[in-house]
């Protein structure tokens, strides 16, 4: 029963984290609309690999956690600035590239490009690492979880995150035949604004604490 509770709590935690409407969510949405669900699969894979690194560091590397905590403001400012730049580019290039006579073009892009998109979006936001670090600390202090318990908890969390992100990508790809170029342009613009907003928040929180 204890193991079931650990896995269930991890799964629910992962679902809650994945449903936060951040940069990854909107990247999944816009790329799946334009390039199909496979792009979402690769983005989600990049996110999961980054999260595995974060969780491993949170569990095993106290020194790295101290380093990040020491330079949290600098890392956040750099990451926030890059998100602002990415968001600005997305707004400027918001018009979708659509072939004449087709609603959505079947333009092919590298799987690695989508993978790195998900990986870097997760990496650029240091809040993601500190979220895993805080969860790990809470599990130890409040619930007395062992390393074995936390391993199952985080595995369940990662499974939930991957599942939700795949469902978002698949759902978006299925409705794209009803999405006009104007709607896709608005999705791109809103995604860009979300990136800019999160980037500004990351930057200003540490400039004006």
C-alpha cells in the first residue's frame, strides 16, 4: 500500500506540474499544430531528459544545488533574457508557413531540433530545477521518504508529465484541420507573449526582489 501511495502521489504531482501553462505547454501546442504530433513527442522527450538530469542532481548533488542557489539571480536573468528574445522572435515570425492550397503544410524539421527545443526551454527556467529540489526536500523532511521511495515517486511524476504532454500534442494535431492561418498566427503570438512574460518575471524578480 505504501508503494502504491508513493507512485500515486508522484503521478498526481507530475500531472499538476505538466498542466502549468508555461513555455513548454505553448511550445507543444504551436509546434503540434504546425508540424504534427511527432514534433510534440520529441519536445516532450527533451523535457523529460532535462527533468531526469534535474532530479538526479536534486537527489545526488548537494554541491550543484548550492552552486545554483548561490548564482540563482544570474542564472535567472540570463534564462529570462533568452526567453524574452525567443518570445519576441515568435511574435515577429508569427505568420505560419503554409503551402498554397493546404491548410497546414507538411514541412519537415529535424527531430533533434524539436528535442533540443523542449530540453532548452526546460533548462532555461531555473524554477524547474528548484521545484524538483523543493519536492525532494519535502519528501524527505515531511514524509520521511527514503531514496528508494523518492525514486518511484519521481519515476511516476515523469511518466505523468510525458503522458500529459503527448496527449496535448496529439490533441492539437487532431484539430489542426479546423485551425485557420489566422488562428495559428494568434497561437504563435500568444505563445510569444507567454515566453516574454515568464522571461520578464524571471528577470525582474531578482533585479527588484
